[in-house]
C-alpha cells in the first residue's frame, strides 16, 4: 500500500466533519477531501506522511499551482490572508503542539490517538477564526469516538 501525504489539519477537519455527521462530496475546486475522507474512514490504519505543504487533498485542486503552492485567499478573514500561509502556519503549530516531526510517517489511527491525547487544547490550536471552538471540539470528539479512538489519559 502506498503512503498518502496529508496535512495534519486536513485529517482533523475530516474527523470533525465526520463527527458532525456531514457528508463528503466533490467540491467545485476539485480538491480531494471527499475521496481522502472516504479512504481514511474506510481504513484508519492506512499509512500517511504528515507534511507542511500540498498533500493528497490539494493535488487535484484548481488552486494548486505548478510550484506546489496554493493561490487561494481566505477573504473572510480581516485582513485576508493567503491560504498557503495560513495552512502552513496552522500545520506548523500542530506539529509543535502534538510533538510530531514534519514528514513523519505513521498510520492515521496512530496520528488520531496522538491528537486524542492532546484534547481539549487541540481545539484551541486548530480552530479557525470565526469558528466556534466548542463546536469544533465536540465534532472532533464525536468523530474520534465513531472510529473507536479515545484519549488514553
């Protein structure tokens, strides 16, 4: 089986959405959230390399440029910020908070167990501006529970 490159926050976003009962479907941008979510939920023991930068979700997106950078902008933020910059900073914070190494390889389940052991502070690290931190935490908890993952402490 191949190793899937994934941004840490993308996996947490998928599990949070899953916890909220959201359905995954193709997006107009063409990114692969729906197919990656399907793969993760079907087999949480798949192997992933956790990266800062374009991943399996980004690969087919219309905003991914030939240099591997995203040209999309988070215009809902004040001031607007490059999605590339925002996501790189978010993932860097997650690596530090979770004590992980950039480009480290493990199963998605192992990653989610690490994440589960860092709650509830994890929600503070990865909640997006204008997003409800408690709602994010609740969705993440429910998604982890659905996968049979719980904090070991």
